[in-house]
C-alpha cells in the first residue's frame, strides 16, 4: 500500500533584499520568437488544464510559516485572474529532468487559469548558467512583463537578475535561492524547504537502518543552493546518530549517468556501505543501476527526492527505499500566479513555502 505523508515545511526567512521593481516593461502583443539555443514552449489562456493528483491519504500538518514571515502555498493556491494582457516568461534549468517538466506543467496550468501568455525557456545544455543568462536577456529585450526563474547557479545568475532590475522587470525566484547579498532584487522566493525535506528523508532512512550503518551522499550541482540545503539537512540528521557514518559525499550534478559512474567508484572504495542518500531522484536512479551492476541489489538502501514517476515505481517495487515529492507542479503554479498577482498590483510576501510529501512503500 503506497503511503504519502505530508510534511509541513519549517521555514527560516532568508535575508532577501527586496526592492521596488516595477510591474514589468513592454506590454506588447507579440510573443517571443523561438530561441534556437533553447527549448521553448508558449501557452496561454487556451492551454489544457493540468490536474495534479492529490496524495493518497495526505493530511494537513502544522506549519510555522506565518510565524517566520513566510506564507504557505500548499499544493496549488487559489487562481488569480490577470487584470491585463500579461506576458510571463518561465526560465527553468532544463526540460529533460522530470522535476522541471512538472514545474512547466504547473506553470502552464496557472497561465491557463489566469489568462496570461506564458513562454517557457530552458538551456539547450542542461543546467547552463550562461545560457540561462542569455535567455533572460533575450526575454527582457522582447518585452516580457515578468520573469519566473529557477536558476542553475545561485550566484552565477546574478548578472541576469541585475539586468531585469535595470529594465524594471519583476523577477520571481523559484526552487533555488538566488544570492541577493550583492544588492540584486527579487520579488519573492517560492520553494519547498529543501533542508526540511532532506531531514524528513534522512530521518526515515536512519529508522530503516536501525540507526547504524555507513552512508554515501550524492550531492547536486556545485553552487546550487538547493543542493547545499539538501546536503546540510542530510548531514545534520545523520550527525545526531553516533553509529551512522557518512563515508563519502560527492557531487553527481543532478544527473543519472554521472550518479551511476560516481556510485560505482564510491562503492569500490567503500564496500561496506549500507545506504545511499541522493539529493534528487535522477541521481537515486543512477545509484540504483550502479548498485545492481555491483551485484549488491537488495543490500543497500537508496533514497531520492522529487517523486519522479520512475522513482515512485521503484519505491512501489521495493528497489528504492524513499523519495520525497517536492511538488514541482505546485512550485510552477505558484511562480506564475505570484507573477500575475504582482502585475495586478498586489503585494507579495518575501517567501512562499510549498508542501512536500514523503513517499514510501509502507
């Protein structure tokens, strides 16, 4: 029996430098042209509405979001109708990872409900910061009214954010926190609490290990704040248990193939490993293949985050121990809806928390 457990995301409000960005520039009717260097989709009010499934047995949990200066966004928030003919651009890390495809799905759902034109852009080279900057600059030049951005690099994306600030185009930050310490401005930050999600997965993993065993951590892309937070949540949790030892922690850049190769090497160096904590499902699935190749299937517990369909199928089959639904649909939906609210003249909270769900077989 599959079980989805809903976790309230405990939020520590970031010191975001929020400035008075205008409600957007350039409200022309022309949609953005196709950018050869990137994947692009365009949708509007006529888009087919997505229907994200509610988790079986999901239940509401307490949240401290209101106390910490954040708002709870939930699965998907209430629809808002646009007061004008807005053009909104969503820039994601790639459109090959199921997580970002889910974000696109949620964004398109919001665009259809709000009645706005949405352009979705992704680098041709997955997770390319340079291409993301170029796509954002091109969108600014073409007169987008608002940007919704999932940055590949929290620091590297800053020049593009500064360009949007200079053009008076509001930018909504989703999933991966942009470094605003240098003075660039974002309107709000929308995400799951990655640290808390990682803690929930790590705690369940420790329980399954009977509080003892050697663990490998597969990190996301270096420089991505989401990876930093997930790894911190895992390490802090494992550190509470004296018989749980992290014997290796290495990046596999969110990539399945890279995770396969990294895991094979780490298993050779650490043959007694009891568990692998992967910062996303793509890496977890790569680790699963490596464990099988090493002849250790069924001997090593593997966990991921994102609740991709193949990861959930692996959990159901008993080959993957845990995944965590980081609600990509909800993140995409809220990103676009908050952009619409801002363009309508509403004031946004500094942060919005999207719920996550632990997905296990039992």
